[in-house]
């Protein structure tokens, strides 16, 4: 009986295909391993670069802070030598005066509940300070509806506290007068579940890019863990440029656009501060460029602008300088007083004579920050 040569050829071809497939699998596995190793090496390199950058920035910041403190100390000593010891403000321009050595002169008192304090505009929420347990979201409002749709938003569900909405409306109205339009609020308040969804999505995406040991750290660089996002405050929002009739508008980088630069320069006059400066990422914990702003009230925003501090730095400054005043052309406009908080369910603050408006908020760092407005001016 003759053997079938075609059968042997088929067997050899099948064996060759099996070997080829095995080789492809091995090569693919090696490639995947190499890619993962490259990603891990890249992540480690990025981490090392960021740590080096943060150390350099922290050192530079400390040097600037030392220079600022030395300058302020000299100014205060000169002012003290000129009169009865009470520091005197500059006669022109905006000036901040440290009154920590002098008690707040209250004429009346005003009471606030713990819910009001823990839902205030100075509550710090970040990687190290979670949203306060007493936070009350009941007065959050739709930005579009409260502004009667004069503030463009991504949709009607974008929400903030009324104080922030009203000041955004005022700012955008003034911007429009000088020809700056196309602002849109795309993100406002987020509750825990909304933030958890964002976190889970980012975390799962990073699982495919980085080794397990660094996934959480890499996720935190761009996305806050649920309960630690500043968007939980109800005063934080993101902006972009958008026009339904001009598709080129949305392609502009907000911070380098005319609208963005004007907002950055003038936002403090309306109570806003840029939330995440990239040169202070080691302080805020956020390492990505985002067009995120925070309403902190007129008085605090003015102080932060004069001092050039982010929110975390400013709270630390108030811990060392708990009583300050802001002057314009020698006239007191704002006064700010921080006291140490306790476990009380309510809080009463002294209100100085001549105060037009009082605002009190927990800073979520063990203190209560009271601000007093004596004059409304930009």
C-alpha cells in the first residue's frame, strides 16, 4: 500500500503553522512585557521628574516667602515707629496690613450654624482634607436658571452656591461690556457619586498603563479621590470658551485667550481665585492644567491676590497672621479675622462698626474665617 505524500505535506504544514503560531505568541508576550516595562520606566521617570520639580518649586517658594516676610516685617516696624503702634496702610493702591497684634473691635455679634460654616466659601477640600461631615447642599442652585440663562453652561444641571453664581454673572456682564464673550461653565458642584464615577474611570484606565503599585498615585495626579475633590465645595467651577456659531472658538486654549487672561487678571475683584497654579502643584496636590476657579469671597480673594497665594497657602498664612485688613488708597475696604474652631454646633463672631456685610466660613483646617466688608469697590 502506497503512502500518501500529500498527507505528510499537510502534517508538515500544520506543524509549521503550530510552530509559527507559538513563535508569534512568544514574540507578542515579549513585546507586551517590553511595553509594560517601558510604561513602568516612563511612570517612574515622570514621578522622579515631578518630585524634583516640586522640591525646586518648594525651595523657590520658601525663598519668596522669606523675602516677603522680611519686607512686611520691615514695613510694619516702620509703620509702628511712626505712631501709636497701630500699623498704617499705604496711601495709594491696594495694601494688606497685619493687625494680629491688635484685637478685633466688635460692635455687635452675629451667629452662624455649623452647617453654614461647613458649607462656606473658605472650606478647603483636597487630598488631605475631606469634605466636612456637616456640609449642606440644600441651597445649591442651577447656574443657568438662577442667572436666567445669562451665564452659558454645558447644561442646566451645572450647580453652584448662589454667592458664586451671582459673582460669575457680575464678572461676565462686565467682560461683555469690553467685548469679551463666549465663556461657558462646564463643571460645577460634584457630589460623592459623581466623583466616584470619574475616579473609577481614571483608575481603570491607568491600570492598563502602569504597574499596580503606582496606579493610585498616578490617578490622584489628575483626579481627586471621592470626598476630596474641591468640586464638593459648591464654589469651584471650570470654564472654557464655546460658541454655537463659530467652531473655532472651542479650540482656543482658555488661559492664553483674551477672555482667559482677563479673567485671571480681574477675577479676584469678584471674589475668585485660580485654584490650581501649576507651580504650586506640590501644595494643592493637583498636577494637571485645568481651567478651574474657586469663589472665596471678595475679602479673601483680594488678600490672596496681594499675597500671591493659593488657597492652601492662604489658610496657612492666616494661621500665622489671624487678623488682617485690606486697604485701597489708605481706606479700609475689608477686614479678615481667623479664630480657632471648637466642637460647638454654632458660632458667634464680633462684627465691627461700619460693616456692610459679614461672611463666616470654616476653613476645614481647624479654624473659622470671618470677613467684613466696609466698602464695595474694585
